[in-house]
């Protein structure tokens, strides 16, 4: 159970557009999707960007079959939380490399969708509960943080300007789910959590392929959200490690 001396602040919600960036289909559904369900219910626009198609995720299924299946499950999962636009890059599942190519691909999406908030997964070696993080998660999470700043600099990836994508420096927050030391939370009590559960349940074939390692969506996400709730003083919450890229109000030295 989460214990804190002081409650975490709620993530500000005075924004309109969010881009959720993940390594694989199903990554967003392990918690963040419940927060996204809350936001789409507020008429915020949320777009998904997946670095891979998850083709290496089902041991008993060849990647040529698994990729299209997991892509379709991700689109179905997104619909459960009110997300209509799901885009896939073509990085190879399991061996995603941090570097300029990945950063450029994410910058391209940021400049196209112009989000104020970006959601991704923790890029630390350890995640919440001391769990060891996966290689693709680490690469994509760190690239996402760097791309959020790259997007506002016309001299980084100037070829994107030639594609008709001018700089976008409007990202206010980059929020990492599953972080070992979260800084903010989102109340997902009630309907948002239920929609998040339905979103994870849409990955039925993938979860079945995990066998006994695949969690039951309802009990697992309910437990996780209730673990996070006390940090925010609510019944159920999704917690994020938030990087603020702009000052709220005047600079602190003024």
C-alpha cells in the first residue's frame, strides 16, 4: 500500500491535446488508459503512437501473424477509452534502439499532432514495485522525453520542416506511468477505471498467449489503481512521474 507524508498533486487538466507514446500494443493499457478514459470524457483529444506492432510478443505465433493481430487489438483497446487515432511506427519489436532515428519518428508525430501533454512509460531500469523494466520500454520512454524538447527546435531534424512540419514547442508535461517515484496522480475512480479495464481486456489473444503470466484485467487494474489511490487521497488513481517543460506562471526567479 502506498504511504506518503503529503498527498501528491493532481496532474493539471487545463489542456486539450495529448499524445500517448508506447513501445508495444498493450503498454498503455496497464494503467495509463484509465487516465486517458477520464480525459476523453472531458472532450480532450488523445492520439496513440506505437513504436512497434508487438510482433514478437506471442511465443506460439509467428511475428507475421502476431503483428497484424496485436495491431487490431490495440485499435480495439483504444476505442474502449475514446481514442480514434492509433499510429504505428515500424521499429522492430524487442530490439528498439534509442537514437536519432527513433527520436525523429516521435518528433514527427509531436509536430503533426501538437500535443500539450505526452504520456509514455517509465524509462528507468526499475519500475514501480521494484520491477525490472524491459529494453524497448526504456528506449522509447527516454526517446519520448528527448523528442518533446527536440520538437520545438527547428535545427534538430530540419528535414521535418521540409516535410511541412514546423517546430512545436507547446509540450507542457511529459508523464511517465509505472515510475518508481511518481510525482502526480490522476483520479480514475469509477467509470474511467472500468473503461481502462475494458481496454486491457481487448488484448485477449495477447494475454492468452502469456498463459499464467497474463493478468486478469479487472482484478489486476483495480488492485493497481487502489494501490495508487491513497497517494492522491482518492479511491483509485493512476500515478505518473511528470516532467514539466514549461514554467507555470512567472519564472521562479522573478
